[in-house]
């Protein structure tokens, strides 16, 4: 329990710094988190010390440099270049690597770096500090409500082969809880939020659904490879991927829901 509390404090402090600081500080911290996450996932695939990993590491740094200097439009060319470089390594080093290695390396880059980069992109929006809170509401807030609802009412297994303790009732309770938190947050901080309480509730609830899928997907990968945690970097919590698995999906959803609202 002591280790878990220490680890939780570290995660909370890091999250707070990312959201409050913004700019270069957030970009640097998210770069380091992304690099660590890629290393963990590439290690699962036994690729962490290969040329494929080097491509992922360099591309990750490039992504955050581009975002820091407001060049998000260049992310797609970077993604295309990563695919090209991975395939070039596959071809010129053939048959050292197999096609699945290319797929795993690209998945690691996109899943960790590109998806997590939306935390920075949400923070960079107008009212980004307040909007960043919805990432936490939809991921970790959803987790809390799902846990208590599942513990009190859970009778029907949600994905028994992936996560035996998760229930349908907990899943529903988590989404409703996230929506409720989003609504209350918007009411309390209405001067900082450019949307109505209803839209904030919908935004938080909608983003909570993929958060659950992200969490379960990360668990499924661990079960496929028979590991308990992605690493022991965070005491009592496992690795980076163990802590950001749901955030990887909530951040992009929040970002595009905000952009969509602004476009209407």
C-alpha cells in the first residue's frame, strides 16, 4: 500500500505539472513519458534494442518538437515517414525481421506517441487547462465510478477472459459517473469552460467509452504475452503503459469533440 501511495503521488504530481505548465515543460515531460512507454511496449515484442526502436524513439522526439512549434499539420508526413523507414529496415535487413515486427513497431509508435500527443494538443487549445481536466474525468474518474458501481451492483461479467473483475454494471456506472463529473465540473468552473454543462457531460461520457476499451486492450496485450505489468517503473502501479492506457484514447476524443463543437 505504501508503494502504491508513493506511485500514485508521483503520477498525480506529474499530471499536475503537465496541465499547469503547458508549453515546453509539458512537451518535454510527455516526450519522456512517450519514450518510456514505447520502450515498454517494444520490450513486450522483443524489439526494444533494434533499429525499429530507434526509428520510434527519434520520431517521438520529432512529433513533440513539431507540436511545440505549432506544426501539428506535419504529423501525417511523419507517420508516413515512420512507415517508410520501418519497411526500409525490413527490406534491407531481410530476413532478420519479419513483417509482424514492422507492424508491432508501427503500432507502438502510433499507439503511444501519436495518441498520447493529444494530451499536449488539448492543453494547447484555448481554455486548454480546464479542458485538460476532462481527460482525467473521462479516464480516471470513469475508473473510480466503475469500481464502486461494479463492487456494489456488478453481477454480469463484461470481458471475463480479459478482465474477470469488470462488470457490465461497472461499465455503465463508469460512463454515467464520468458524464456527471463533466457536468458538475462545467458548472463549478463555468467561467473557464467555453461549453454548456450538458455538452461537457456528453463529452466526458463519450470519451469514457473508449477509455474502457483502451484499458482492456492493454490488459489483453499483457495476457497475450503473459506479463503482469509493462514494467515496474512506477511503484505499486506498474509501468507507463499501465497508467496511460485509458488516457491514450480519452485525449484524442476530447480534442476532436472540442474541435467539432467549435466548427458547428
